[in-house]
C-alpha cells in the first residue's frame, strides 16, 4: 500500500473516533473486556484518549440516522485499491478503535489500537509493496514511509483481530514502555467512570490548552473568565450515552480548585440563559426557521449544569441531548445575516478644480 494510502487509513480511524461522539451502542461483557484491554495499552503520557465501540454503533438507530444525514465523502482511489487487495472495509470490519494523542513540543503524534476482522496475510503483502518489515522478538512490525518527510507509519498485529499503529518513531517502544503508576491510575480512574459509555474522549490539561480553545472559539464565546477557568482544569471528559431515541452528551471539567468549578458553572449557566434569550428574541423568531428554532430551544432548555465534589477533585458537568429533531433541524440552512442598512446621507460632492 502506498504511503498516502496508509495516511488515509489512519486518518479514517481518527475521523471515526470523532464521528462516534454522535452515535451510541450497547455494551456486552466481552466488549467490556476488549475495551479494557485496548485502553490498558494507551501510553500514560498521552494528552488525550478517544474510544469508540463501532460494532455497537452500527446497530444504533440514532447513529443510523446520523449516518444517513451526514454528507458522504468522495471515495479515495487508493483506499478503494486497498479494499480490493485486502478485503478490509472500515465501514463493515472495524469494531473498536482507541486512539491516544501525544504531544512532543510543538508537534503531536498518535498511537491507535483497532479491533476488527483483518486478513493478516493480505494486509502484510500489501504493506510490503511500498514498506518494510522488521522483527521485534516474536512480533513483526511493518513500516511505511510518509512521502515528503522522514516520518513513517508503523503497524503490528497484536492478535489476528487487533492491530496497533502509530506515526511516532518507534512502535515497539510504545508497546513495551513501562507505564508510570500514578499516570496510569489517573487514566484508569476516568476510564472506569466512563465504562457505561460506548464513545468517549478523555483530555488531560496541558499548558496552553485554554488559549488554544479561546483562539478557536466564536467571537461571542471568547472570554478571559472562560480562559482563566479552563486553565484551572486538569481533566476534560466528553461521553455519549444512549437514552431512548436520543444521544445524551455528558461533558465534565475537573480540577482541584473549588473556585474553578463554581466559575465554570456560572459561565455555562450564563451561556444557556443568553442562548435562550437570543432564540426568544423577536428578530430571531422572524428570521429563523420555526423547526430550527424549536430544535435549538429544546436542546438549550434541556441542558443541565451541575457541580460534583469528589473530595480531592471538583468538577462541573454539562448534560444535553441530541435528538432526531435536532438532526433534522441541522439539515436546514441558518438565516443569512441581514445586509447593513442603506445610508440616507446624500453623497458628498467633490469640488471641481479650475
């Protein structure tokens, strides 16, 4: 497989994890054990870990509706070639994916573990068309160079139904590194809290996170108070949980300072109040499609903000529901911004020069 094809495949894994925030599935005992095994492989120095149970998501009504609603990307020619050569299709054969994002100064890398149905012989043969194979003990590691750089993508079969891959320098080092007990315990604690969620992300705060979020936030949501509150959070988690025909999103910010939780709670409640007031504004009612306005109002009115005291840490929790009604409303375009009013001032006449 050409290097760009492997880049595309790993990008698909990341995209699936992001899309999975909008779906939900059901857990079984075996799935729970597989989930725990995959999460245990995540590096303890990760900045973020994302998990999605895609096997369950395929059976979920909400996810089916989302898949039908979402725009379909154009099929990549190299991925189509990969499918034909290996028989692997991520839509059908990828069951679970767990991704760790790691920071290296200003750069970042990822380490992923994916479970599914793989034809090991065909995938290995396809990788060797442009890559290389090395042995680390009893494990074979395949490496594919990335065009235009010294980086490479490496992968290895951990079992017949599990593959690990990374764009970092050494996959074998990541697989065999010694986890630091404190960091490992911190991650495990949050994974266990999210055990009932088939899709989630856990983010560990790093210096500069709050400024990055502020820079990418819409103008109306940029706030020194928000940045200050985010700076005091040590962990952020986002999870999707099933609730009848809707997806319940549960987001938490956690830190050691009680003042940060109170500030964040006040800010979120203020945003909800302002959003509801804006949706009820007479001008908004005239400009916005009634179905869109009703769906947004339903989301805002149903949102709940609460504080949680866990002893050593304090958290603020935001809960809201995504419903089929919201998905239908999201199909409709938002009203265009009104043009600026025309000026009634007569044009200034320029003096003629003789």
